[in-house]
């Protein structure tokens, strides 16, 4: 009898893992549930976080909140851009998923279309030549006059028909600027692998060409100034360096529309000049 009773009794090794397995399952369930709660919280937080990151919008974009609520993400502006400067936001853009923006370091808007075709293509007014009276213009966002396009300077109608800037250029790293150091630049501005394009009027009045096919020879370096498509937006200003030597550096003026050509063409890496997206002009 004792033998049969012993045979029916579970071995101690059969009991302990059962309790251990339950504990592990409970722990894993808690971890997974906790992780789910965290992910759910992040799914609501991330769009807010990324919305805080300023994107450079195409010409004529309404102020950000109005732009996001007006844009239907149709991609029409992207399709008409002659230099393919306009991209559509992805998941890291939070509320801006599918919304057009420009990465000016990679490909700036050089107005090769002569008339901001993206504005003409926009079906909702998210991009517009002039805001409706119900939408105020932020102080400093408005331009004192329509921008004059260098490529059309001698034409009877030489302006771009929009009234607000996209942003403002800024000499972000003056210590790296070749002109500031009194140095020139010879060669291909962004290297042989760079895919950006730019309209060089001296090469082709109508067709933008790859930057890698247009070598430079500038002493001192003045690529940001000569490449800027807007009359009077950027020029050299003289200054005395730490040694007392007279130097020149790029200075941005009120006519700057924030197109990003200066940022794209800067041959130094990282670029010395940047666009502050949606920034206003401060005298």
C-alpha cells in the first residue's frame, strides 16, 4: 500500500516549477501591460513632440496651425516642383505626416519655376500668394516688397508674387565660413555624390542642372551670395577679425525669403549658413 501511495504522490520536482511558471507568467504579463501603457502614452506624446520641430514649408504656406488644418496631403505641390525640393512628412513628423516640407540642405527651392508653381497647384489655399483678410500676418513675416528674382531681373515682370517669407537665413557657424577666414573655394560645392540641382542662368535660363556638374572658383568663397536667387537678400559685409585684419562675411538682409539655396550650396560640412524655418525678420 505504501508503495502505491508513494507512486501516486507527485515528486517535489514536479510541484515547484508550476509555481515558478505562474510567477514568471505574472511578471511577464505585468511587463507587457506596462509596456503597452507606455507605448499608448507615447503614441499621443510623439506627435506633439515632433510638431514642435520646425519644418521649412513651401513658398506661400499659411502659419503652421492653419497650414496643417488646410493641407489635404494631396501631393500636387510636390509634382510640379522643377527641382523636386518638396517632400512629404513621414511618421517622425507627428501631426505633419504626409504634409509637404523642404529639407533645404539636401534640395532648396531655387524658384526655377519662376512663379512658385506649388502655390498654383495647391487646391485648398494652404499655399497662397496672399492670405485672406481673416488671417493676420505675423510681425516680421511679411516682406516689405515682392521678391525680385535674379533670373528675371531684366524682365518686365521680375517679381515673385508672394508676400510672406518661408524663414530667414542665418550665419550659424561663422568660425567655419571660408569667406570669414579669407579663404576661397575651388571645385564641386557639395561633392560628386550630391544630387541637388540649381538653376544657373549662365548655363541654362530655364533648366536647373546638377550642382555636381557646375564647379566653382571663388576667391574669397562667395557661393551663398552668387547662388542666392533673390536680389538683395544676402551680401558681403566688412569686419575686423581678432587680429585686426579686414575681412568679409555674408550678411542676410530683409529681402531674404528663406528659400534655402545658401544653405544647400555652402561647401563646408556642416553648412555654415542655415535657414530658421518660419522665422520672422528682426531688424
